């Protein structure tokens, strides 16, 4: 059986930490699907369509990495995609507590789904999409925290 991992997130924006998890996951799984979800409790900073375009270009040349967007439950999208693993990154114990709760709920919805956690590389653990948005919102340069130039999506941000 093909080992397919789904790496879901809002990726608003997609960070170097996310990139690191995807690349490490691509060595562990036959296929990694990076799935941009639409979190109904969050107002997006960067439109999904723009982030999807940038991320698809980012992973061109990596045959076992796909980028898609989805709506609805992550566990259901995993089933529809044929993914039997959820790939998640952990920066700290707070992430673990949150991800543990989500993993239990996902397993309730999809009994075949196994969550796999990778510890974030230490030099990337201090940054988050929230911090990047705040730095950018107030005019700071965030290019060192993301695996693309922010100018590629800047026209999308007001």
C-alpha cells in the first residue's frame, strides 16, 4: 500500500518551518499532499488561491509532493485523497496539546488515519504564521521566514 501523508494547514503564509516539515516528510512517505484548508474561525491574510499558486510553484520538480486546497473536515479530505497519515509539525508543548486533541478528533472521524508528528528544526521553532503576518502588517521584511519572496503575493494583501 502506498504511504500517503496529508499535511494540512491554513498556511497563511506558508513558512520555512512548514517547508522543512514537508521536505522531511517527503523522505518518509511515498507522497505528501500539502493541503490548504479553509479555517472558518480565521480571517485570511493571503487569499487561498494566491497561496496555492505560490506553493505549487515552490514544489515543482518534487514528484512526490502535491499541493491542493480543501474545505470541510481534514479527516474526510484525507479519506477522499487516499491519505492514511496526517503529517504535523510540533514547535513546543503548546503545539503538542493542541495537536493531540485534533489527532483524537480526526481519528474519531476517520479510524484509518494515523497522525505522525515531526519536531520542528530548532532554528525554525520560534516563528509562526501569526508572527510573520504581524511583522508584514507593520511594514517589516519577512522574506527570511518564508521560502519565497513576499512580493510574489504582496498584491493580494491589503
